[in-house]
């Protein structure tokens, strides 16, 4: 299985749809309908893409992590 690590690029002021778009699987573009705020640990959002089987780690800033938590997406 592949594992991709990338930095999130969304602006903390972005609307929830843009944040979810940025947190889509970089391998296949699949957007996980799960709640990403529950996956933030040590400024990283970790997910497993059920569409293509890739493990993905997004590195986020403190501001991005706060935006994800506050937007309740």
C-alpha cells in the first residue's frame, strides 16, 4: 500500500467545501465524507482512502487545525 505525506494548502479562512477539497486523497481525488477534525493529531490529519487504498497524512498548521475543528466539517 502507498503512503503519501503532503502539506495542506487551504487557508484557515476558506469555507468548509474548499477545506474538504484540499483534504481529498492526492492519489485519486476521493473526498472522504468522514469528519476530519476527529483525525487531527500532532498537527497531522491521517486517513485511509477506501477508493484507492492509499494511506495519506496531511500536515497542517495550528491555524489550519483550528479551522477544521471550528468548522465542524
